[in-house]
């Protein structure tokens, strides 16, 4: 299949403002943590504070924070991006399950033929799962993941995975959001599971693999042997996609087996979106050597 595919991925940070430090911290805390902030700080620093902060319940915190999350803004930005750089395969992660209907409505209006969703981790005490969305312009069918991922029940436990196959192109699309590397035992399991899934796909088929891996490409290649057959379709290993100052690494990737980037590099989109992650986009063409 020689037709090119423009592939795009964004960690939405649930539609929050991820570029400013304190909003970034507070939004993540309010979404993911059940315990009041004083109890959390006392546990982290192993101290007992000499005063009592006003306790706000989880539902109270969410009532304050959720209005600050703006999936409508993400949808408007996606529409703008699609108009200037058309997207054939679009992946979104760190989407709250309660936000899915808004994204589905917007993506359908943008003309995507098929939209897939999958759930990731749900921290204890939180009603909202994180989820992933994969939208394709060609009709695609959902494929059961041969080796399902186990998501952790804590912040950073992984946001979900989707496997789909193009009904016209035969391309397999694997979109995922792995756990953070602070959960290294779980992360090692995720890498093993990913390797098993890549090996389970037909060797003659083209495969597009993309998402938030929470790990640089060089380290991924040393730990996931199946990636030896995959091309780095971003080819920007030194350009950070996580944009906060304490961890500026390239962790959002587009890789492909049987496909190459049409240009020397994919594009890291740092200006348009408000997430703590940059978006990544690459136009893929068939690799004649495959």
C-alpha cells in the first residue's frame, strides 16, 4: 500500500493548562489523588504539620478543577491543526472517560470514519478512568490485543491501549499510553507486554506504533527487541516532547514497521496546544525494502 498516512499523537493532559507550573501540579493532584493535600504532604515528608488545613473532599476538589479542564479548546486546536496539516490517523491520550463524548462528537465532525476508545488506569477513590482515543479516516476494525496490558491503580499507572487494522490498507495501528518510569516494575511489565504484542502481529504487515511511552527511544530500543524492525518516524531523539523543566525528554513517539517518514523528520508541535506534552506528527510512506 503506497498511499501516505499522516499520523498525529497528543497527550491532552485532560484539557488542562500544562504549561504553567502550579496549574500543572494542581490539576494532576486534583484529578488523581483521593487524599487531602495536608495528608499527602505529611506522608511525603514524614512530618506532622502543627496546624490543620481546611479539608476539601475529593468531590469538592474536582468541582473546582473540572471546570478548568477544557476539552473544547483541544477540539478547536485539533480542527485548526487538521486544516493546516491534515491528519489521517489521530491519537489522543490522557483523556478522562467523562470527556470522551465531546471528543467523539468533534472527531466525527472532522470526518473521521472510525473512532476507537479504550480505558486505562483508575486510581483508588477516583470515579474517572483515563482513556485513549484513536481516530482514522480509513475504515478500521478493532482487534483484540493479543497480550493485554495491566494498568496500575495509581497516578501514572498507564492510560490505555488500542489495536486496530485498516480495512483498506491492512495497516495495523497500535496506540498506547504506558505508565511512568517511576513505576519501574510495572513499566518493565509494560515493555515486555509491548514486545509480545509486536511479535504477535503478522510479520509481513505494516504496523504504526505511536503514543506516550514515557521513555526516550534509545532506551526503548535496548529493552524492546521487537523495535529493531521499526523506523523512528520522528527522528528527533534530542527534541523534548515533555515540556516541564524537571524532565525535558523526548517521550512521545511515532514508529512504524514497513513505513518510513516522508520527510527527514517528523514535526514536534510545541506552540498550538496547552498540554504539558508537545504534539507529534509525521507523514508515513511505504518502505520498499520491507
